[in-house]
C-alpha cells in the first residue's frame, strides 16, 4: 500500500516537473565575426548562404553565413534575465535595411561656378528606384530635374547610380558612398526667351548618412560634387541670340527619404 502511495507521489511530481522543464524560456544566439551577437529565434538558416533570426521585438535580421562565427540554439535564459524580461517592456527600435528593393526621393541645393559665370545657386529633385544586393552594393536608376541658375537654365537627367553602405556598429543608420552618371535633356522655354536647349553628360558623387525613423523610413542626407554639360540659346531684347555652352560645376547638398520593400 505504501509502495502504491510512493509511486503515485513520484508520478505526480514527474507530471509537474516535465511541463515546467519544457516551458523554460530559451533563445537562439548568433555570434558574428565582429563580436556582435543577435539573440532571438532562428527562422531560417541556409549553410553557405543566409540566416534569418527574429529578435524579441519582432524585428527580423538577415545575415550572411560567412559573417557568422558561432550559432547556439535552445540556450536557456538565466532566472535573473527571465525576471528582468517579465518586468520590462522592450521598446522596439527601427532597424536599417541593407538588402532589397529601395526607392529614394531627394531634394538638392547646388552652389558653385561654371565656365561662363560666377557663383550661382540652384535646386533640383531626383527619384531613384533600385535594388541592394547586400550592404556593400546597391544598383539603381532614376530621373530628375535640375535648375542651375536664375536664368532658367534647367535640364532633366536620366541616370544610373551605385551605392554602398559603410560598416557600422549602429543598427539604426549607416554612412554611404554614392556615384551616379547619365545624360540630361534640355528643352526650349519660350517664356524665359530660351529658344533652344540641349543637355549633356552628368556625373555626381557623394558621401552621405541615412538614419531610420520611427515610421521605418530612411532619412538621407549627403553632399558631393556634381558636373553637368549643357547648351542654351537665348533671344535677347534687341533680337540677337546669345549662345551658351556651359560646364556646370556644383557642390550639391541633398536631403530626402527612402522606402524599402
């Protein structure tokens, strides 16, 4: 009889202990070559390719297998960490993306000289659509409008760009390098007495910084030199025609937003 009671007690303890043991919180830990670690739940892992891990705040981080030094799965959390998480609500922070389709809309402010006039100010707008293969290489193409002086000298560029994010320990932003080039078109503007306009080659390079906002948008700011070749013919008040072949050389500051998919 006593043996039956003892057996029942042990069975009851076993039933209680097994679920408690099974429910012990655990996490997966991915250690990178630069010393950084990602803690959460591994969603996908392809050896030699990529690993996706979901963090505690729901953010999914994607890393290359070649950047990983160690993967630990099912690591039980210390009791102190479990208590801390129970009494603390983590604040989700936006993460800067470095892979996928992107679109940037930028306003530009240009200042500099040309081979036919002194210091002059201008402004413009550009729209780019592209794809980032990884952190180091993004390729895109776009269009825009650039005004280089108060005389109404405006061109409409079509261009391609290459962009690279520089390594950063921060997950909410990166510095980047950008180079773009293409051809700009010009059109007559009769109301400004520009009877003929032809564009030419355009080139631009920049160093910039992008930060991620709480809404998940990139805020981009960059600065760099820009070159534009153009031809304008203007009818003067006395009936003469002024012909200007210009090489615009400008320092351009741009600000704008970026979207990712």
